[in-house]
C-alpha cells in the first residue's frame, strides 16, 4: 500500500539537506508539493548549472536556487548556505522565510572519536552540531511554526538509545536530542508538535565508508535484512510532519533494531 501526502503550499526547511538522508527527506517533501528550503555548509552536489556573471555572483553568495536531484525539468528548491551551529547564520536563515510549516532538524553526524585520544574541542563540536544546533534552529523557528500550527521533526539515532563505543559524544548528544524533543513537545503544545525519527543503520555514502562497504553486515546485524534508505526515513518524516495529534513521539526506523551478538554465538 502506498501512502501519499499533500504538502502543497507548505514551507519546509531541512537542515543538512544536500546529501544522504537529508537529501532524501528534501526530495520527498518536494515530491509531495512542498516549497522546500535546504541548508548546509556546502552547496548541493547537483546544484543547477547556470552561466553569466549574475549567476556566478548568486552562486558565491549565501543563497541560490538549486536543481533537485533527478535532472533537468524537475522542480527546484531553495538552498541557503548556513552553519546551524552559528546563531547569526541561523537568524539569517530563518529570517529569510516568510512562512514555515515544518522544520526537519537533520544536520548532524560525527567522525570516529574514541574518548581516549580525542580532543575536548572535537567532542564539544560534535555535541554542538547534534544537540545545541537543533535546539537553536527550533528556537528561532518557533514563532513562524506557532503561526502556522507547524511541526518539528528531529532526526535522532539508535546511537542515542544504546551504547555507542567510538562515538560516545555523538551518542550522548543524540540521547539529549531525543529528550529535547519530548521537552519541546510538552512546552510548545498545542501550537507546535515535535517528534523524533530514531534512525538505525542507514545506507548512505558516509555509512558505506564507516563499515568499509561490507554489505554482508546488513543481514547479520539487522532483522529486516538491510539498512534503512533515505526514503524510509523520509516517509516517517512525512507522516510525523502532517497535521495530527501525535507529538512527543519517537518513531524507530531501524529495521527491527540490531540482532544481539549472542544470537550469532549460538546459531
């Protein structure tokens, strides 16, 4: 069964929306009719090719219109270059939106960062990106979302619900993000709904590099037999962002979680 959503006339912001899961989320909202704005520190990989001095100037500035992944003739979305850890850049980002119905706080991530041997500065930056920045974006977006009766969707991680060796700061930040969403849901109800999509192992270029391309890990580690795709995550976002009653919820998109290691020892 295919579920369709109509976001025609609605304004959606996806942070970190130029690649991986974020790009999939942006594409899904766009396909549903939304006016999509994406932000990132670097422009989309499939930015619209434009020529002439006026276009060159636009592409070196903080904002330009970028072609949606999928080629010529497809709808375009608005791209704003912004680091969501920077309050001034977030103010400029939100200030450029006349209306806002949905915020998807997707920007995040972490390199391998074992506690022993990793600088305190790197740990602080990881926590800043994965916890403080989503709080900042949600806070600045709140007035517009309250006006529209909108929604915030946090992109969480299973690393925030189980031990995350090698990325402890990331796991702690995601655990904080999950609780932040519950707090905001209670604080901002009934004007703005806030929910979290808790993502497990996902098939993205970053994940492929992290697991050295070992696709056999999929079936051995995940009950569903494969990693989540960006569209799997996007479908959960479309549902949670649609007008409704659900708020303060966590929706797991993890294929049933991870198979315990002891199962392999007795099989």
